[in-house]
């Protein structure tokens, strides 16, 4: 278990495609405490920036958090976010953090890894270890480059709402932070599949370290669209049906069956989510050991049967992310609501953990 720097209240605010999730965390004791949590849907037909501001203002008004400092995120799927492993020749693990950062920036600029001027990029790097490529010794680093405009826009939004931005993170890194903090044994290989509204993020833990892959452009929206076509219902009704498949009356059972068939059809298309996941897992296992299990998270992972479906298609044990037992929950907070929505709140929790951990991103 990782230690905490000091007792404090931090807000983690995860801004997704369709909703905003926020978790207020108190750290500094033996265990972190979830003090407050809330979520709000966004109108996907509205202008994006204005709707984010409106929804976040409403959410914070409902939560009334005591924390006035926050970590929020930007999506890893944004074309201005670049994440990859990089070999730096002649560098050594003994170099200082500043030297590694400088060498990373120089190598990124030389290799033209980012689609905009390096001067406009915020670049951070983590040393992975020594490496040899084509007989040349050096080090491998994992770097993240983000165009300055993205975090600056998020910071402005928070400030307008009276919240001090402590940091702007990348969503998948925040999720990886939570999963790592939960404790992945170094000898255990694990896959994490985060199914959101418009994309699915996948990363693997190998030797205790996360290995990231480009996102898959398939998510829960495709399933909702198929339900809309199949049952000729409005989007909001299809979203509700997607998560409420069980019924009591004969009609409810019939409708639930048609909804499930629509979801299966969307997921099992030749170019659909399941095939994309199979392809990615095959690519990963060509070089590294197969994961021993899959941890499932994200809003669309809450579909009642999706864990069984992935178990069948990937031939691996599947479990939904479960972290609440590692936290205390304030008596004023709805523990059952958080427990039922752990996949939804996972990234927000990872964001709130960022400034508190002694080690890790």
C-alpha cells in the first residue's frame, strides 16, 4: 500500500463524453476517505464547452464539496495527446529526472513524434529502465505529450467555478494509478478494459508496470444506436433499456430479449468492439505472456451480461473493478450508490489520488 503525504481534501473530476463524475477524497490517515461523490449527465446535442461548464456547475452545486482544489482530466483519445514508449540512446538510469526530461524532449523533437511544434507541448516522462536497440545501449522512457491548449482550457473552466486546478491529467493514466494502487503483484499479468461511451481504453500490467495501447474507437454509444434502430425508441429510452434488461411481465422480458440481441449484434460485428479487443490481445500476447485476468471498468461495463460475454470471447476470467474496500466512506456519503457505480467513478478516484501518493504518477 502506498503512503500519503498529508491530510487534505482533493476533488477528482472526470469529464467524459456523456457525463461528469466527481469524487471528494480526504487523505492523510491510515486509509483515504471518500467524503463525497456525484455524477451528472451531459446533453450530447449541446455545444460541448458550454455544456461542460453548465453540467459541472450544477454538479458542484449539488455536491457542495468542501475541497477547493481539484485534479481533472483530458481524454487520451484526443489527437493532441500522444503517449508512447521511447528509446533514448546513450542515456543511463543514473541520469537525474531533469536530464531524462530534457533528453526525452530532444528525442521527441528529433523523431517528429508529435503533430505540432514541441514548444506548444507539455511533455512528461517516466523512466522504464535500461534497454539495448540494435546493439546500442540506452534507456526506455514512457512519455506523454499534450498540447498546452487542452490543460489550459480545463484550468480556466475550474477557475471560473472557484476551484483551484492542482493538475490536469490524462484519463487513462488516472485509471492506471488507481489500478496500480489497488495492488497488482509483480508476477501477475492483468488486462484493464475501460469501456466508455465513444471509446475503449486498454492497458496491461506486466512486471508491475502498465503498458498502454491506442484506444479502440468503439464504445457504448454504438450499442445504444443499435437499440434505437431495433426498437424505434428515443436515445434516452435506449440508454435506460441498455442497463435494465431484466423484466417481470411477459412484455418486459420480450423487450429485454430484443435489447440484448441488439447489443450482441453491435458488439459482434466483424469490425466491432469484440473483434477489436481480440486483435489487440493477440498483438499483446505475441510478445508478452497472456494476462491472467481482465479487470473491466467504464460506464458501459455496467451492462448486466458483458462480463460473461468477454469471458467467452477472450477466454479469460473477467471481473469488474472493485476498490471500495480499500477506502473508508464518510457517513454522510451514499456508500451503496458508490459501490454500485465503481466502474463509473474509477477514473475520478484515480485523479483524486494523484497529489496524495508518495510514489507513482
